[in-house]
C-alpha cells in the first residue's frame, strides 16, 4: 500500500504566553530576556511559607481568548496541582487546571483547499510556565534560570480534527492571528511565546479507529511543525507497512537532521495525581463580567475579512492575506486613510512588503514604517510622480530607514519622467535600436510592444512614465 492509502490524524496542544506585565502568582516581571534569575522572587522560587496570589488579568485574558475562539466560559472554575517532576519548576508541581477549565467546547474556522473547515477546541485553561535549563557546553551540568517560571500560559487543546500539515499550519496561524488581534499575547514564536505539542497518528482511509499517536513537544516554528508532521507520518506508515507496531511515545524533533528521536515512552497515561490547589480560592465569574469582556473584544480577523471584500472590493485571496496578521491589517487600514486606494495597498502588502520581509527573515511585527508612509507611497504612484518600479525601490529604502517616500525620491532623484519631449526622445532612440521589434509588431506580435516599453524603462532607469511610453510607442508604431 502507498502513503495515499493512509489518513493522518493530528491534534495540538498550543501553549501561549500571556502578555501580562507580571507573573501568574506573584508580581515579578514577565519581560523576555534579562540576566538569569533576575525576574524571580521567593514565591516563584517556591520558598517555604510563600503563598500564590492569582493575577486577575490572567483570568481576563483567558476568557477573552475563549470568547474569541467561540468557547463556552465556565462560571465556577478552579486551579489544580499537577504533580510531575519538573527540574526547572522549584515546587516540583505545576499549578494548572484539570476538570474545570475556564473555557471549553470552542472552535475556529480555517481555509483549506476544499473550502472552510471547522477545527474544534476541547478546552483552554490557565497554568504557569516552567523555568529553563541552560546546559553547559563543556558537559559540567545544567544551570537553572527561573525568569520564565510562573509566566502565565493558556493551553489550547484541540480535538484531533486536522488531517494534514497544511491544516495544522492554517490552524496555528489562525490562533496566532486571533491572539494578536485581541492583544492577549505577542505570539513571538522565536521567544517561545507560542509553541505547540503535536500529536500525530495514521490510520487506513475509511477506518473509524484512531491509530497509536506519538507526541512532539515544544515546537515553536511553522516550518518545523510542517516538516516534523510530514516526517513522522511517513515514518509511522513505513513501520506499519513493515509489519511493526507504533509505540506511544514522546519524541524530539531535530531540525538539522529532519528526523524525530524518542525521548520517553508513553505506553501508560501519566498519572499527574491532580487535586484542587489548596492555596487558591475557586474562580467564580458572573455573567456581567463575561459580557463586559465580550463587549470589549476588537473586530476579529473573520469580520475584517468580510468587510474588506464587501466594502473595499478586495479579492478573497487579498482579504485573507491582509487579515492573517494584525500588523498587516492595521498597516492596510492606516494606509487607506491616507491614499483611499485599498486595492493597490493590499497588493503592495501581499507582494512587495512580504517579499522584503522574507528576504530579511523578519516577521510582520518587525515592520518599522506604518500607514502614513505606505499611504503616501501609493498616492505618489497614483499621481504619476513615481512608477511602480521606483515604488519597489522606495519600499526597499523604507525597510532600511523610516522616512516619508516623498523625501526618499527627492534625495535619490527618482521622480518619474513625464515630460513629453524627454519621453519622445527615449521612444525614438529605442525604436531606432530595435528594428526587429518594429517588424514583429507590424506582423501582429503584440508582445513586441511590451519589449519596447521595457527597453525604454531600462533607458530611463525605471523613471519613465509607463502609460506615456505605451501611448507614444503605439502612436509611432501605427503611423
């Protein structure tokens, strides 16, 4: 049998660090970085006699995340102790939630090749993050850094509804986008603010029974998640086809070799010996509290997408892309206030802005310029002050240093040539140097016109007015 005869089944546990200023049970800073063990206190170091105090903002952010992902909200929730050996969590247990999570039974919709698909969310609960072990490169041991210990997390547990790595990426990007829009997390994957445990199994197509799953822990890049799923699904299929059985285990993904390696068996369900956290009271939420949070939710990606299609007549592809990130969407909204040209703004973001970000290996949140600069750039294109070719160069400069585009083109001497006399000279020179293109055009080869305009743009170093060049070439060729 081939890989096409199998179906991949995937569920995710997504951990998202909340962007509160202080930790979940103490007043230590949650700021990323800092010298080791400088953002900790007796509470997050679990000194004897210390007691946790729940940060109310954590509950608010979790409820906000639940409402934005169509979850029901538990009115009577609580914290629980999850007992497990954590070498970088001094209490040797984690304060989490067990049977009464704050949010449950939600969903998000993703776009797939076959249309829209709903991915169910089983629960969203709050918990504290662990610290970090820094391993000595000379093998002398490991050093614990407790700056991250106690940073508040929400864990978003999906149902096993995803059937491909593409669906997983779409789901992760949707969650990232939603959490950025509602401003509960910065979602910086490179800093560990958003990471996922990926559960993968395979089964024969048509089978209702799930296969044995393996889990890949703490994955924090879309590229790695996609590669890991593709590899692990292929590995499991090869094992089954060879007559072997899949072992339920926790795996480590190695990005360099592109392979998974076993970390520990999970043949039996881990007994975490949950029990209610005795040092914290239960969390009781009123209908009024929940409705106040619901009213304060900003416009979410799905609503913006529909508005961009209906009001600004963006294509579905452009609207999907622009609303995929809060940073793109805000850039779009601010730019069209300046230039009132939604289509050109959307196209610039979707093509050139993304291209340059990819070349610089940066994310949308790294954009230094804003809607004022992008809006003026589009205005300059619309007025004919610069060509679209020059606009690309201006964008390159904006990534280097934020200045108004009008200032950049003045300094660089990039104002578009729209003088009829100057354009006419260029047209005649190009025609004189390309008699074959004239013959091709006369013979009905329309592409020859495009070639001649391209030669004229080269002659003017991209500063020629393309509309004027087109018109003048046609006049000369049709004489």
